C-alpha cells in the first residue's frame, strides 16, 4: 500500500539553500546510519524533508559522485551510440 502524500509541516522551508552546517550534519548522520532512513534524518535536521535529505546526498554530497567534465573518450562513446 502506498502512503498518502502529505504536505510538509509549516516549519519546513522547501526552497531554502543548504548551509555548510546542515551539509556536515547530514553527512555525519549518513556515515553513522547509512544512506537510508531519510525521514528519520529529516526529523533530526529539524527543517528539511526526507526527500530533500535524500536528494542532497545523491545529487551533491555523495563522495562517489564524479563532478569533472566528460572526457573526450566519453564524448566519443555518446557520439557513436
């Protein structure tokens, strides 16, 4: 059964920039608990949703992310495919 979609509580800002302190706190929680239990982490953050925490980790903070420009070889692979 799919849980009902609810609006975030009024004390959560949906469009606020992340601070360095928030990034550090989220990273520490992920090191301790692993990259899951996003709703629990959001409660610990106090002003973020689970979805925001998950997306911040997967899109910006994960150290396995490769942020360098594509190589010439990768460009050729895309061109050929």
